[in-house]
């Protein structure tokens, strides 16, 4: 009985969310880009009153930094202490 409910749930989720999967992925990527910009604002030269609180999040963003700055249209890394290119 549980497997029937699970398969029904999976089918309904695919029916309702399937056509919007690309839209959801784009919205998530845009939110991630905005979050990355807020966290890296002080390093990019934009005054940030919350820099003290976001400084500890910077190491978590280094992993995808290269793809982010290429997606934003920057050929080289805008940060002098991050040499990813």
C-alpha cells in the first residue's frame, strides 16, 4: 500500500512540477547569484554593513566562484586574492 502512495505521489509531482523544472532551476540559480553577490560585496568594493557576518560564508563560495564570474560576464576573477583563471 505504501508503494502505491509513493508512486502516486511521484507521478503527481512529475505531472505538476515537470513542465516547470527549467524555470525552477533558473530561479534557484538567480537566487544563488544574488546571495553570492551579497556575500562577496565587500571583496568586490561595494560597502557592506553586514560584512562581518558574511565573512565566514566566503570559503563556502569559492568552490563555484569560477563558473559564477564567467556567468556574470567577467573574463577574469574580480578578486585579486582569488586566482581561479
